[in-house]
C-alpha cells in the first residue's frame, strides 16, 4: 500500500482544478467550510473526531510518480495540472473545532483557507475522515454516558473494514471508551487493549474445564473466562472450581442479559467469588447498556453498534465553498441557493455560550467583511471553539499520535460536562442547544 | 503506515494462541468457518465480496520487528509466542465462495483449515474485510437490479472512512455498478472513474455561465454540467446556451427528482438537446432508484446509501471453529451449544441446486467423517460453490488485483441470473431460497 493519500479523492476535485488552472480562477483566495446541517438520528449533540487523523493524512497528501502516472494514463487531467499536482503541498490555513469537541447544526467544524486550487482537493479526504470518525464518536459518547462509571471496551473490529476498525477504536476511545480489542489501535494511538478468549478456545478442548485451566495457567487468575459456550451455570461453577475465588472475571456473550447477569452474580457470590467481575458483550448498544444500569454488571464490551455509529454510520458533514475573492480581490460570501439545502456563506467564528457553566447556545459569528476573526481565550460570546491546526501549510503536531488522541479524550470528557441535563437523554430530539447566527460587528 | 496487516487483529486471538502453545493444543488440526446465520435487513440474498482483498492482505500478515516490539512492550503474549509469531506464515488451506457469488444463511463462505495456531489469528482480518465488503455489495446489487440497464456510479467516498471508501467502490463495482468517483479505486482495482464538478465550481465564478464555459473549455462539450446551484431551469438554459445541443449531460443533485427530471427532459428536448443525458445524484438508494424507473433519467450517482450498506453497514458473518482433532488425531465436529446461536459443526461442501437454471436451494453437505469433500465441476447436488484460494499456504493470484475484481463482477452478474424472480423484489422477506443441510454419505 502506498503511503500517499492523494488519490483518496473524488475525481471531480481534480477536473475542477484543471478547469480552474485553465480559466485563471485556481488562485482565487477561498474559504471552504466543513459542517453539518443536522444531527443524524435525532441525536442531541455530535462529537467531532478524526481531526488528528486528518492532519496526519494531510502530511502524506502528495502526488508522487505513481499517482501522477495513473492520472496521466487515465487522462484525468492535462499536462498543466499534472505539473501543478507534482508540486502540490497545502500552503493554506486550517482552523476548526478541537477533536473531542461537541458540535451542532451549522458548527464550523473545519475551515480550510487557501487558494481554490489548494483547498478544493482536500474535500474527500477531510469528509471521509471526519464523517466516519465523528459518527462513531457520537454513538460512543452516548454509550459512555449510559454506562456511567462502568468501563466500556470497544470490540467491533470484525464489523468494520480493516482500517476503519482502527479509526473506530480511536474515535470510541476519544468519546469515553476505556479500551479496545484492536491491537493496531493500541500501537498507533496508545489505546489500552484487552481481550482473553473466544468460544473457539473452549471448543478446541475436550472439556470446558481443560480450556479454563489452560487459560488460567497462561494468563493467571486475574483473567476473564468466557462461560457461555455450553451452559452458563455449569460454566461459572467450573470457572471458580478451576481458578478459585480470586478469578478476575467472567464474560457472558449471549442470553437475556439482565436476568443472566443477576443469576451469575448470585452464583458467584454463593461460591465466594464476590470480587469476580461480570463483563457482558452480547449485541450491546446505548439502549441495552442503559437497560442494564440496575443489573450487577461490572463492564461492557461493545462491538457492531459502536463501529457502525449505532444506526448512523456516517455523519452528514459537507465541505462547501463559503467565500472567495473575485477577480478584483474583493471577498464575496457564497452559498448554494436551493431551498432545501440552506447554507450560510461567509467566514465564521464559533463560541459555546455558557450560563453558570451550562451550555445555552452555539453562537456562530458570520463575517461578510473578512476582517480578522479573533478567537481569544476570553470572549463575551462564550468559550471560543476554534483553534488553528495548520498555519501557512505548517501542521501543528499537538493533535497527532498518542498525545493528540489522549488530549482529545480529555477535552471531550471535559466539555461534555457543560451539556444541559436534557442533552444526556437517549431518545430522539432536537439538538440540545440552538445554533444562533450573529452578524459580525 | 506499515504494510503489515498482522495487528489488524483482536487481542484475544493472540492470547488464545499463547495459551494453546503452552498447553499443547496449538497444533491440533482445525477447521474454522466463516458464515452468516441470517441475511441482515430481510434481504433476499447476500453477495460475497472482499475475498480478493482478504487474500492480498493475507500476504502481508507477518509479524515484523515493529509488530513484535509492540506485543512485547505491551505484554500481550509471552516470549514463546513472540518466537512463534516471528516465523508465522499461514500454511493451511482456504476454500470458499468465489467473490461475487450469492450467499444465504449458513453458506460456508470461507473455510480456513490448518492448525489452531494457524487459523485462529485470521479471525478479525477475514471478518473485517468480508463483513464490510459484502454489506456494500449486497446493497449495491439491489441498486443495480433497480437501475436495470441504466448506469450506476458510486460516489460515496466522503461518507466512508478513507480506506473503506476504496473497498466500498470495489464492492459496488463487483455488484454491478459501472464506475466510481474514487481515484484510488481506479488505480488499485482498475475501476472506471468519473466526475466533473461540484457546486463550489459554480460558486467560485461570478456567474454560472462563466463556470459552465470554463468547464466546457477544459473538458469538452461531452462533459456533464451541474445545473442546480441556483435555479435549475435557468441552469439548464445556460448550459445549452454555453455548450450547445451536443452537451453530454446535466446533473441534478437536489429537489423532487421524478418531477425535476421530467421537467428538465422536456426543457432539454425543447432546446433541441435531445441526446443530452440526465444524471441524478441526490440521496439515492435502491428504493429511490426504483421510484425513478419511469422517469427520464439516464444515469444514477449513489453516495451514502451504497457505502453504508443502505441501512445495514455490516454483514453479520462470524468465524467459528467447526471441527478439530483431539489429542489422538480423531476429528470432532464442534459448535457452541447456546439455544439462540445454533450452528452446525463439521466440514461442509456447498452447492446451488438449480431446476431449469433457476436456483431452488442452497445445499450444504455436512461431513462428520472428514473424508475429502470433492467440489467437482458437475455434481448431482447442483453447481459447486467453493473453490480453493489457498493450498498449503500458497495463495492463488487469480482472485487479486484488477483481474480478480473484474472476474468477480462477471461472476456476480452471471450467477444473479440464476435467482428466482421473487429474489429481485426490494421489500423485506425471507431468503429467496432455503438452505438445506444434508449429511454426507
């Protein structure tokens, strides 16, 4: 696999580039904005994720010999454009919401400023990363809220394409999960990894007891034994007989979980294994987690639902030209006019308005004049939401790698505290706070 | 990004491996089976996709220094296991359904035979690829059936994680789409790419006319102009004034498509542009495509719905130990016993039973005895469905790359012809044909 990310791009971006180089509009200063018109699925808030990954991929957005050869052989663009792409590197500015930040309809999540030629080619890469990762993070945050203090592990890699799985583990971690089963996510992003055994482990052995004994021999009594391959009651009894009452945990992957978890807790306690933990992992989503709140469950493992965004596998973010200069160098705010896809043109600054520490509005200040929009630490409109990720092509490394991922998680857990109580309910509703557009002075 | 795929793996596979090396079960000959217990979403058939990609990724499933260092530093496995993994390469046999083949509940889509240690570590990689790609292909095939002879283009990259997008383009192509917007899919798999311009192209210019003129200058009158940035009727009029009646096409990305398409066709014909084609691209899925069957639409572009499996973003395939030898070398068929997850243990051969060329059953011959299960070209139980992909670790290259992708598409379009008419309906139902289990003689 090539490391270049330049062809993770829709063809029309390059054909527009070619046409713009031909008619002279390629170098018009432009402002593209990545935002969502709505929150999918009646969610009360969205969670921004993917920004750190996007910045890493942006470093590799270069057209090398292999990429140029493909574009030439397929006649995607002309020779002038090939020459331009050969030298391409993004030299503009990218500002936006910190990873882990909440977003609402119209939030200017990412603002890409540069020439049209600079910015138009990043559309697909930016949207691919942010739409996927934010969809996962938004679902994961709801699960994290439903789980309360109980730890949540992401184990859905098998239900996501092999590289998305790594990104999904990262997004879930940012939104409050505490671990993942995915080893590559552990290596790439420093996320704690977990996992012990599958049903195949028990089936490989002639008896469940042999399987449990071998696992305890290999991993110690602190391990978690999967007890539902045959009969759960027998499985629990065997587990404690083999491991003793210091057994770390049992995992249940099937059955009517509230009932089964209660029965297993009683059985464990009767056997004297009062500190042995119960992990449940069967087709959980935020609703099933909430329904288990009163059950004696110690930890959750979530698979399919978190990596597929719990019914909403992609966010609905779009990447739109919001403003550009004309031939005379004057700024013009632009937006598509169709009635069903209203957008606000212009450059934007965004603030989370807070009253007594509780969010009351997403305040978006729209500037037609394109004076510098400050985002100071203190602002009468509220907490400034945008930071600068890329300045004149120079990428701030603080958002990348293990450190960037950890910082995003910390940020998310902090800003989630600002949400009004009604934002924490799982049912479908309007966004928890309104988006308020304000004209710049 | 490392090219190794070895850590695209759930941690428990390696902890099971470690425990099996310790207790001596690691080298028990084993049969793992990848299958689905059901068709998600009341679909009437499933489409296998991803096998060619899986085989390519299997070539890179090697634990190099970086992978081993991570596993050692994180104490995932012990020194004996690290030594084993350092030398790991899959030396077993993999058989299964050809890519593009249809599948039904219980179809043995992929059978991995080798030692437990050989096969257990491939669970996540195989499932990640096949669950994702098959979910997309299954949705895409329904769209392809709904579109009939009209060409379908996949343009959903922005609504899928950046590497999934490439896989999704490939799966859609296998299932009958004719092109993709994704350039990397064009390079990697030889899929035709398409695309012309976004709304930002029009908004970059002072007038729609300037934008259209520049596009036609750059791409020729055969191009497709996006006419709905401002007012569709004005857009069409401007398009023909600029390009003439030989304009290749117009694209409509918003509005009530059956009405708008009809109006645009009338307008184009009145302007004399009778051969100018109409492409529609606004939030289409198989149902919207079917609803446009009577409208004068020439081509469809499908985004979100195809890359997210039209409501079912992952197939429900699982990877289960179906049989293994005991310490004495006797084969034992195994399956998890819980009532809600019934599985058939044993080794399986599968055939599509046909009557007058129409599929009537998925016949799965189950063998407890583990005699050789032939899959000859002719068989009384029907068309044999399994081929050998990997023999003693040697991967058949026929399924990879551009050639493998093209062959899968051809195979899919051919075997779809065997489906009974009722399989082509879009509404939710039972599988189009029953799965019939037969004991081997």
